[in-house]
C-alpha cells in the first residue's frame, strides 16, 4: 500500500505525518509520489507506521510504495477513485462558478444596474461548466471511457 494510503487510513494530513515522523512536508510529498528517499526518512516512516524497515526499504527500492498485507488496489477501485476525484473537481468548479458569479452580479448591480454585463461571463463560463459536467457524468458518448479503451486496444494491437 502506498504511504499516502497508510496515512489516509489513519486520517492524517501530510503535515501531521511530517510532524510525527520528523520529516518535512516536502519530503512526505516526494515519497508519496514514489520518488526515492534516504535511509533516515525510511526509518522515520517505518517507526511511525510501525512497519519493518527492511520491508519499507525493499518496497521503496522497487516501487516507492509501502507493502500491505492485502493485495494492491484493484482496477475497479482505481477507477472508482478516479471517478470520485473527477466528481470532486467538478463540484469545486461549480461552487467557484456560483460564488464568483454571485459576487460579479452584486458588483454589476451596484456599478451599472442598467446593463447586465455579468451575463456574458455567466454564458462563457457556463459553457465550460456544462462541458465539464458532460465529461464527469459521461453524458456524451463521443469520447467516453469505452471509446478510450477501444482506442488504446487498437494502438496496442498494432
């Protein structure tokens, strides 16, 4: 299991793991991305996660991940995580759209109530939000995940 997963299982932030291990947040970020780390960092992480240093070192040399007694995440789990991440990004995009346009509408009504210039921003950005929603919710089958799989298979068979 990746260090990130071990950290998340415990409900720790990167800052908390850095504090517990005595490492910098930057080091934690690098290790979580699978970059190599020094023996002292491995010792600190092994102590915090209560994992044998030899297991950590062996796994770090090969993949940059900490071993887990269970198998690695399945393809379905990885896909589900990807979908949840995309959904989260969409909701943040939508929230930013609503808050920003609300602010701009107030500014518009105060500065020039006779002309609603904010509508152009709403329309332009709204098209982007709609496109983002179509991607996340896969309402368009033109470039769906099934299409991606077919294209990958086509290129791998060549």
